[in-house]
């Protein structure tokens, strides 16, 4: 198999590298920048380049470019720490979901704002008692005339305090198995009855938020897809979320800093750098298979598991290289403290292994005692 990049792809990568470097110069470098680096201004610059909706079909306002082009651009932007968070969820997840499941009027209303970088979206999935097990969610939406009335709570909702819309996963029926009765509804964040409480973590980030819904009313047409049968839609969203380049290169910049600082006269250090670089390249192959649609259904769980655990190993290497300096607060240490989140966000590694074993490999469940 030929793993070489085409001349056009090499040129695109160089362009993306220059754009990323310029963005870091103006907006600063951000660890895990697709979730920590928030800039509406840069989102609009991305839109002007045509880099939002790059792979979306042209009839929906996208560029219709190959998925590998988005991988190249995303890799360079995230590896450098450019602030792409204001547009990333919409580009990665919400836009493709609306294209796949939304009605014509929904696509016409919401896609242009995503493509222009004007609207930021958050995702209302996890709840205090329904993290990786989304089928346990209880946030409800009941019909009342021509409106949905929403009550409940979401947690770990990134950008809940700055988003224009929340793409809400909720329960519209309690009948049948837990996976049934789940629906997806678009809710403007300025709707009365919504309360957002940012959560500050130990790195001082506060993009995670609690979102409370108290008799929040939105029109019935804000439902996306089939009422009560959206669990498959949500799982498709998670395929977009778990198998992307953002799960591999979030702390790539720290790795480069550590390589520059490391004592490479020590063969053990050289061996560790080689091992991490090899793992990075394996992860890129896994991600490439995902974006090209060559991976088995559900295999994004394995891709996320491998890539995010690699990021943890990178963080441990960086900490060893920096030694005592890794105890002094700066942007490098910020990235090291953030590292435990890599294997939690988007589903824990334990859950990913369960998905891989049960849904991909078809392994039997261990009988309970």
C-alpha cells in the first residue's frame, strides 16, 4: 500500500501549517485546542478559507472535498494548538447529523450559520447518572400542544455557557427498552428556563458546564429525525466524535517541546521517542481508516482507545523530560494536568473496550454470578 501524500495534499498540509502557526502567534497556543481553544474570530477565518464543512456535500453549502483533506487540516491545526473549538463540534458532528437526518427546513435554517462560523453548538448528552451509558438518560421532553416541554439536567456540556444552540439528547418516551424513546431536539440556548453553570477543573479550564432545563419550551419541528428512535443517530454522532484526528494529536505540541528538550544522547530516551513516534503513526493510520470509511462499524471505539491512551503516554514522557519544572505552573503543566481527560471524554476506555468486544468482535458477555 502506498502511504505517500499527493503533491496537492502536501501543499494543503503546508498551507494548514502556516495558518496554524499564524493563529498561535495571534491567539496563543492551546492544549487540546479543539476543546480548549475558543475563538469566534478564528472560526470566521476558517469559514473564509472554506475549512468549515470542507467535506460536506456542495448542495448543503460544503466544499465536497475528500475526508482526508479535513484530516490533514485538522491534524496541523490541533497539533499546533490553534483555537478551533468555536466551530469544531458543528463541523465534526452537528452539520453531518443534520445533513443525514434533518429536514430540508432545518438544514436551510441551521447549516449556513455553522458554515459561516457565526454559530457555536454544544451537545447535551451526558447526565450526572448517565455518562458513558447514554441509554440511562432521564432528561425528558413531553408534548404540549405544538411545543416540547423539556425538564432535566446535563453535565460536562462543553461550551454550554457560550453556545448558541444545544443539540439535546433526551427522552420522549419511557415505554420499552432503555434504548427506545430517545429523541434529538435542537434548543436555542437563550430559551427561557435554561440555566448554565460552568465547572472549573483543576487546570482552570471552565468549558465543561452543567445545564439545567426547567419547563423549557421549543417548537415541535425542532425534533431531528424520528421521535423516540434517535439512539442510532446518537451512535452515529459518536462515530464522528471518537474516530477523528482530534483524539490523537491534542498534545502533539508538548511532545515536540519535550523532544527538543530531551537528552537524546541517552539511547533509552531515543528509544522512547521512537516508540511514541511509531505509535503516533499507527494512530494516524487508524484515524485515516475511519475517515475513509474503511474501518468496521463500531471500530472507532478501538481507534479512540488506542489514540487517547497514546496521548496519556505522551504526557507521561513530557513530565519525565521536564522533571521538577513540571511542577511549576505554565502552559506545559496545564497540558499535563489536562491529560487524564483524554481517556474519559467521549466515553471511557473501559466502555470503549466493551463496545469493541461486544459489538465489533461479537464476544459473549461474562455470565453474572
